């Protein structure tokens, strides 16, 4: 079986505040390829979210916004 899993982390309770995206491809139950990138959520970071995933404003400094990254994410061949 082959499938692709996508995981996002958010900066705060707003589901649109994506600050990291990870993509993993699986083949026969084993990770065959993976990719991740930070995303500038253009929003504030809630201490609760940072305590869960460790991504803060410093980590995303200089990262693309979701709008800027979405085309390359959609075309990503990992």
C-alpha cells in the first residue's frame, strides 16, 4: 500500500495560522520519502502551541507565507 500523509503545525488556535508543513510518503508501511518546511503564518504565536511543537517566531523568520509556498507544495515531488 502506498499513501502520502500531510501534517501541519499552527501558531495559535486559528487553523489558518500554519507555521510548519510536513509531508511523508509511505510504501509498504515504511517511510519512503519525507519533506518539511517552515511557513510564516503572518500571525502571533501562542505559548501553548509553541510548547507543543516548539516552532516559534524565530524559527519561521524568513520563511515563505502559505500563499507563497502553496504552489511549490502542490507541485512537490518528494
